């Protein structure tokens, strides 16, 4: 997991993606809350599965608002719909395939890649893969910015690796 330096966090690009619900999600959706986690994933990536399952478990355990996370699938819509059901994902999910317009605009190289994006569309942090301590910091920042006091203690989970590449 790598974070974008505070000196040049960058701006999240304008976009329009169709969610599985049929809703069109754009950058204005991100502007509705202080901080949103935008997470790009692919079903066939084991680290994507780890991160999504971890997020889903945490959100369900604490009844957290699903709109704090936007999942962006790099799979076709049909495969994405199956994955959401298999993994039990409670979050809004949009597909970037087959054009990958948003993914190309952000120019990342591996999944999972996540962005903490504020209301002004500034990227506060960016990560790729999974590093337990850094992922915990991302989740704590997300919840704190949105006024949610929920425990996030990934170190207490012996089933989690310390690191898993994207």
C-alpha cells in the first residue's frame, strides 16, 4: 500500500459510471460526504477478495453506511453482479469495464487500488495492495472524517496477512 504524499495529493477526475443498481454515479456522488473510499478491484485478484471481504465484514459488524465506499469493478457487469452476491458486498458497485475510462484516467497499475477522496475531489491518500497497518489507517481516517466512532483493529485479526501485493 502506498500513500500519495501530502505535498501533491492530486485531484480525482470527472467520471460517469453505471452502478449495478442502474444509477449513474459521477464525481458529484463523491461530493456528498466529507471522505469516500473509492476502491478498484477485480474478481480474480486474491488481494481484491481479501480487501473487499474485510471491508464487508467490518461494515456489517458495525452497521456502517455503505455509501462511504464506492467499489469500482474492472470486470464486465454480469461477472461483477455474481461477485457482489458471492462476496456479500453491501456497497454501491459500478463497472469501469470494458472501456476502463476512469482506471486509465487515474493511471494505476494493479488492483486493488484505493483512493480516499474528499468533498473537493482531492485525493487524500492512495494505496495499492494490502498492508495491514496502512489499511487500518485508511479506514480510521475514512470513519473519523465522516464522524463515525467505530473500532478498527486489524492487528487483532490473526487471519490477516501483514502484506499482500496487488
